[in-house]
C-alpha cells in the first residue's frame, strides 16, 4: 500500500510541477502548484515527517498560495499582450537546454542512487520530524536562508503589486 501511495504522490508532484510550467493561464498555474505542494506533503508523511507535512499544507498550500492567488487576481492574466521573444531563437534553444538538463540529472541520479538499492535506507532517529528538531534546524542551523526566503517572498508580492499599479496607471 505504501508503494502505491508513493507512486501516486510522485505522479501528483510531477504532474503539478509540469502543470506550473505548461499552463498559460497564471491562475491555473497556481492551482497546479497547490496540487504539487499537497503531493509533496503526502511524500513527507511517507517519510514519517508529520510536522513537515502539516507545515507544508498549512503554510505553503494554505497561506502562501492564497497570497499568490490574490496577486494573480490583482495583476491580471496579461491577455492581449504581444508575444515578446527576448532572445532570438529562444523557442529552439529552450527544449534543447531542457533535454540536456534532464540527461545530466538522470545520469547524476542513476549514478548515485544505484549504490543504495541493496540497502534498507537510512536510519531515522526517534526525534526526526518533531517540532523541536525542525525548530533547531530552521532557527539555529539555517536561520539566514530561512529569513532570506521569507523576505524574498514578501518582496515578490510587493513587486507584483507595484508593477500592477504601474500598468493600470499607464492604461488610464
């Protein structure tokens, strides 16, 4: 049963990630990101990290995605804008670069993970995934990246609102 749930969650995570990139409508892209984040929460549950899974659902799939939906609704979809190609030949270069990155990642994953096929996996300590260990890691070991990511999210939301106001003022 665990294996089936793992593969379903993995398919949901991959499908949501591809949907974020493939959707032309930003609203549907955010909804695909929500599917991706819920699938990641299921994967965290399978790793016996219940606190991280709950935080994933409450913080990211809940609060942050609601913020993104409000920003997308406020900024608008951008329909009717002309297609702008910043780099000549970008439409040919992008798939080639994507295939190259996929091949490189496949070689790296297969080369490093084939060694672990005969093992039972890592030993998980008794305190893995509890609030005390997560707090220790986030607020002591990785405080600077944790705060930098929160500031980056805030700046992205404020920047989107400022750009939307400029577009509305230019249109008026």
